[in-house]
C-alpha cells in the first residue's frame, strides 16, 4: 500500500503535545518512529486477534531503532480489561528487566490502548508509550486524549489515569481486516462528533455512510481526521475533563449502563454508545432542547451504521430502576446525581441532570420489550 501521511492532527498540551498521523501504510514507515524517545528496549502490547496480523511488521520496523523489542499478547475482549490482564503487561516488563526509558507500543483496539496506557503511567511511575490503534473506534476516540484505565465489575473505566502518548499512528490499511461488527461499533464514536460539535459533519456522515461502511479510504481518512480534530480541540482546552471534555461522553452514560448490566463484552462498546446516543437524544427532546426531526435524523444514521437503536432489558422488574442504579456509578455523577450529555441544538452539547421521571420515561420507551 502507499506509504504516505494523508493528515496530521496535533494535540496541543504544551510539553505533552503530540501528533496524530493518519494515512495508508504508516505501520511500517520507519521514519515516523525516529522522533520517539531513545531507549534500549521496547514492548509491543497486543492481543490474540491483532498480534498474528501486525505484531511482526511492527517489531521489524522497531528493531531499526531499539536493540530489544519484546511482545506481550493479551486475551482479546472487553471482559479482560481488568487487573489480572493488566498484570500480564507488568509481568512482561519485569521479566525483561525493562527500565524507565522503555517505550510501550499499544497495538490493538481500545482495550489494548487503555490498558497499555495505564501500564505506562504506572510502571516505574511513568514510561513513554505510543498508540497504534487498529480499530476505527480506537483511531477516532480512545487512542486520543490520554484516558487510560481498566474496568471494575461495578463500573466501566473506574480505575485509571490521564496519561498522554508520545504519538498516535492511525494506519488506514489495518481497517481492511476489521470485522463488520467492529467497523459499525467504531462508527458510533464517529457519529457522536456531529450532534455535539459540528452540524456540517453530521450532514457529511449522512451523505457518506455507505462509503464509510464500504471502507472507502478517502471517506475513512476524512472521518478519522475530522473526529480527531474535534477531540484534539476539546482535549486541548480540558485535558482532565473538568468541564468541556465531558461532552465527548455523549451516549456513554446510557451506554456504560448497558455494558455493565449485560456483562462486559456482550455488546461492543460502540454498539452500546450508538443505542445510548439515541436514548440521550430522546431525553434531550423530552427536556425541550431539540425537536423530533433531529432525534429521527440521529436514530436513522445510527441504524444505517449497523448499530442497535433499542436498549436491552437489564432487569425483568423495574428495568429503568436497574439502568438508574448503574448510571449512578458513572464518573460524571456527583453525590449520586446523574449527569447526562444532551444535545442543546444540532452541533452543540451540554451536561446537566434530568428529572428521574423523565429518564425513566426515556428508558421505558427506548428499551426492548
């Protein structure tokens, strides 16, 4: 494939700034790695699905820079985003006597990226790491912005740290091996940027959804670039989610409840977020922030992306109560009050609480029966 950077988006965080490179054939482009910190060793962290496809290629190019390149392969899936799996990374680092200059490379989707980043933040109190995301979801969202962590049985991403990578490398070619379901899951995180920040991008997505699902390189490149530009702008203003950055969690309050309630891995993260966006849009409408037409536009787009728009039942009795119980564990909650990211007109978002009766009404209306 062509080895060229189509786009570079910069995350502006003073001395922690870094580039996001987007293009085809980037994984094996050795020049891209030359700006990384010098070290004796590097550790590639991947999983059982991705490692057989791309670990050897990455190891080969890294051996031009690092004297020793090791690989640790984790089990694949959200269900393994926990302390036990995280310790496999620490075990590998300690077994190879890796020092505090060792560079970690996260080769995989969001689970691998989150855990590798958390390991990098923690090992010897901080070593450099690089994101090499191999799913659409991780290229447009989880690899960018420095959120790292693991799940707790009671809540998603409840244990972690803010820790920025040195570079993000989004190779369009790796998306060609992505299963259809994973591609759709990634589109959820692309779609979210339209209603919360860019109405023109929402329109572009409506016009190009078929091209995206067909994996047209130009369409994917534009979607990834615009998503990263919006996230870079938000993170540059609010790195640690003190305010504005919370809008990036549109659909996630409902979505995280779905994931935790069903058991991690039953629905993919993007599937839960896609459904959660529809529920959040309905709540926005119920509170008088948007009209029915915008809710229908979003629901139709989510469906066209191949994502569910009806929530699952999490309890036979008082399903809404179970959702509320899980949502109170959301990181945006304050003193038990659930905060929702809502659409406040197309292309604009707000974070606010909502009357429990309204939330129950939305859950009852949007969940399968």
